């Protein structure tokens, strides 16, 4: 499933759309950026409520393909600019992290 397909399936809005529409390899849910650096896997999605420029820096460090911001959090322009510069997709959903994690788990075929 590509990033754009995941965004559509999650009914999420794409806020930063300059990225390679790669297949997602998994996801990691966390709001602690040091935890993301230590445990997230390359090519996956980061599910979080952290909406700031440092989230993009961590995503870039780990080679995360998309940041999924939950709870309709507002995103600052400098975060979106940094994501655009790095080619990291940023999408936003109204749902909480628990629901998004479960849905993405099912969508990626991990729930069989």
C-alpha cells in the first residue's frame, strides 16, 4: 500500500504532498522522538501527535516515509517546509493514535 493509498483509506488529508509515493513497509506509533529514533524502521509511517519541525528531523534520520499527525493537530508552516525539503509526506487525521495504528495494521495486512 502506497502513502497516498493509506491516506485515502484513513480518510486523512495530505498536508505535504511533495514526496515519492512509496509502498509502506510498516508503522511506528510514538510521541517520544528519542523512542522513534531507537525503534522505528526505515520506509514506514510515524503515527504521532508531535507537530513540529523536530519530528521531520527524526523522520529523516530514520528514513520514515510519512508522518501521520493525529487528533487534527495544527501543523506549523516550518514543519511542512522542512518536510517538503526532505521529501517526507505529512498527513493529518481527526482520529487518535490508537485507531490509526489499528487501521494501518489491518491495511498493511498485519491483522490476518
